[in-house]
């Protein structure tokens, strides 16, 4: 390991610090009182249901992983179409992704009851427990991600060394564990999203609309399943989701650095590879600082609560921007300050997308208030207004990402927009490092997201435990804040996915070149001369494979990519609809057949509703999840490299826009309902309230199933294309 700079060891140290602090926050939360016997009982119901679901999901996912690992092993050892390390890297990526989700959910299920009990003392007490419990998820994700990256880099460095192609081989091989993480994340997001929304929709339609009982009322048989769903979808699923986003951005940028600086003097190529890892590592320490800055006061308004979280996240973001200049200067980059501006462009894009999402989804601003006002004329106008708001909300994120892409490319090239071979490589590295900048403080960004379902469950516990109006008012404030931070977190994840997926496009090109060298195939350059594939630049590559808009294979690939995003959403929305239908029928049956439920004298069969959601999620998640794996393989076999690049471009552009639309529309509908529940337009139980409940019900699968799963879809298709590049080349 003599060729690895000493500064690299900051990466594993940061990962260990993150995991240790996650443990400290977890132990601190566990020492807090869980409340009354009834509060403990409800928390135990939710905990058991969540763990039972996760155990069943991991069984299904394990089978898929074993099958895929065997296929990769056959490709690597039987046909020499892949690096022999690929099957093992793939499995570790899935394992760590699942582990991050498991730890996050375990924390959340213990934290919700304690948050509700802390809210009996004051708003600040409840916020601290919920937020620091969310920080366990954030720190676990970044800690496990950096640990996995550091271990694989050190291991592969022992087997590949000696020339400029070694680091290209190492980094492209490491991308494979990104596919493992993406695969696990998609199953977790889709399965968890189906579970939680089946229960949520069933509880709302029959309980709040038909039976006219409050949200989280213990008389509702679907209440426990709904609270379980918040954990398996919005915590375990989200943790796996952002784990793969975090790792994917670092790995794709490292691969681009290995290529862009392949022929640089000294060890500049190695320094370009470890630069994104170091930025992420420093971000861990700054995220910890931000976590300790979050606090509020009793009687705080929504804007006060948002400000409290903003102090922590914005402080971390500003400091990482400053530190980036020092990191890149210390690593010896000639264009260190321009490249640092690329990082800042990514950070700025993340902040702008987050602020835009907050504006369109928070009940503190006019778009959501206008959706609430639309309830005066019925549920149809609520739905129409919400869809329109969601569509309009895509403009700012799309323009922001577009500007961030151009700025990060320009800055990395010293503000030169020429398209020479060398400038393209440097520009793409700038785009990749902008994605790393956006996710560098994920430790605290994810904490604000994971906080949401914890606060939501705390409100459910308070309602079912009958803690009183004052406590419920505090938990409602924390829950409303959680809805906004969750929507902001989803927008942030989708934005980072767009930059990461763009970087993965370039990584796919490098993997194709490696695959061609592996099987002994050559390319021709623009002048028609035969060259080794590994030495071909991007213009030569594009010319050889005819990657241009006049090639029908590229156009067909773009159309298929756009179609894949809509097909995926249709399948997941349909899955939620079928599962929710079963839940509605079950809740109606119990109200009809179990005597005394609505009077509070009978005991609902909570376990049956949990079972319905569990079985529906396991059955319905298979087809949408496998879709992302099968489509890139088939396109590669039938349309070749040009078709795959078209597929990834089409999937990225349509998937990003659709994901923003669905997440923001769903978040706006949810908070429009909250705004009415605060006493506006007639308050709880009014006709306006019921109309906004219908809108919220439509928005549930938008924001918690289909929307957030799309950012995994666009990256997983890229990852699958990279891993299967050898198979595509074999069929040329």
C-alpha cells in the first residue's frame, strides 16, 4: 500500500467516526423513557410488524441476489466477459445497503414512542430525540458507504497496480457494488412503498372519510400497518436508496478521475480517484457539527422549525464548500479552484432544489394553501390543482440541474466549452464531483429526511395512547415539519441522481472500452486508423459506435428509456391500488363484523392488516424491480452500445422530470390536508377536510412509492448497463 497517499486514511477514519457517533446517538435515544404502558404496547406492535416485514423482504431479495451473482460469476469465469471480482463486489454492495436500511429502521421503531413521550415535556425535547434518531440513519449510511468503498479500494489496489490502466480497472470494478446497492435499494423502495401506501390509503378511505374517525385512531384496524409502513418505506427504503446514491456518486466520479487523468504526471491520477472520497469524508465531520446545531423553542411555528433544521444543514453545506478548496489544493490539482467551483455548483443546486421543493410542498406557502382552498369545490378540484402544481414545480429543479451541469463542466475545464477529447473528460469529472458535492453532507441531509417518519409515528403513538390535545398539537407540528423535510429530501435525492446518472454514462463508455480490450476487439479512430479500445477517446468512441441523433438505434433507445420511466410508475401505482383495495375491503369487513369497534369496546384485528400489506408488497414488488434489470440487458443485446446510451439518456431525462412531479404533487396534497387540519377551511371533519384527504390519498403512492423509486431506476439502469457491457460487446 506504499503508493496510497497518507491523506487517504481520512476516509476509513471518517467512516468509523460516523458509525461510532451513530451508536452514541442510538444509545442516547434508548436511555429516554418510552412512556406509559399503552405507549410501549403500541410501539411494540409497530416494531414487531416492521421487523417481520423486513425479514420477509430480505428473503426474497436474497434469492434474486444469488441468481444474479451466479450469472455474473458465469460471465466472469466462464466467458471472460467480466472482471472476476464483480460477483463479490455486487454482493457486498447489496449487503451494506440492506444493513443501512435495517439499522435505520431499528432506530426509528424505538425512537417514535420516545419522541411522543418527550413531546409531553416540550417541542424541543421531541425534536431533539426525533432528529438525532434520524441522524443515526444518516451517519450509518455514510459510515457504511465510505467503509465499503475504502475496503474495496485497498483490496483491489493489491491486485491491480503498475500502470495508468490499473486505476481504471479498479474504479470500474468498484462500480459493480454500486449495482448491488441499487438493486437492493429498488426492492426496498418499491416493496416498502407498496406496503406503506396500501395501509395508509386503506386507513384514510375507510377510517377518516367513511367512518369519520381521526387519523391514527386505535379503532382503525389499519392503523398499526400504517405506522409499520412509515418505517419500512420511508426509513428502511430511504436508507437503502440514499446509500446507493451516495456510493454511486463517489464511485462514478472516481472512475471518471481515473480516465481524465490517466496520462498525467506523477500520481495525479491516483489523487483524482481519491478526491471524491476525501470530500465525502470531510463532509461526515461537518454533518456531525450540523446535527448538534439543531434545536428549537416551545411554541415554534413551522417557519421556526424549518429554520432550526436549516441552521444545521446550511452550516454543513457552507463549510464543505470552503473545505473543498483546501482539499483539492492539498491534493495538487492545477485547476483546484475551478474544480472547487464545480463542487459548489452541485451544492448550490441541492440547496435550490430543496428550497423549491419546500416552496411547492409546505403549507407555509401559497401553492399548498391554494390546493387547500380548492377543497371548497370538492375533491376533483383538489386533485386537478395538485397535479398542476406538481407539473409547474418541475421547472426550477430542471433548470437548476441544467445550469449545474453546464457550470460544473465549464469550471472543471477552466471555463472552456470546447469539445476536444481532453476537455470532455475533465468536464465530465467536474459533473461527477458536483454530484459528490451535493451529497457530501448526506449525514445531516438524510437525518432531516429520516426524522419525518419518526415524527409521523410519534403522532400516531400519541393519538392511540390518548395523550391529550397539547401533546398531539406538538407531534402534529413535528409531523408537518417531517412532511416538508421528507419532500425536500426526495427532491434532493432526485437531483443528485440526475448528476450521478450523467457521470455513470461516461463510466459506461469506459467499461465498454475495457470489455473490448478484454475480448481482444479493436476500434478505429475518426481518421479510420485501428487503435486499442482502451486508448480511444470519447470522440473516437462516439464515431465508432455511431452515437448520434441520426442513428435510429439511439433514437429508439431514447424512446424506450422514456417509456421505461412511465411503465415503472404505472406498475407501482397499479400495485398500490390493488394492495390498497384489499386493505379497504378488510377494514370495512372488520367494522362490519367485529362488534363494538367504532364504540371503542371491540378490539380490531391489527395483525390481519399487517399481513395483507406484507403479502401484497412481497408479491407486487418483483416485476417493477426486475424491469430495471431486464430492459438494459435486452436493449444492449438488440440495439448495441448506441441503443444503450440512448436508453440511459431517455430514462434520465423523463425519469428525473416525472420523479420531481410525483414527489412534489404528493407532498403538496399531504400538507394541504395538514393545513385544513390546523383549522382552516372548516378544520377536521369538514367537507373540505374530506376533499383534501382524497387528494392526499391519491398523492400517497405519488410521493412515497413511484416518485422516489424513479431516481433508483435511472441509476440502476446505468449500473446494469455498466456491469453487462461485456455481454453487449460479445454480441457485437
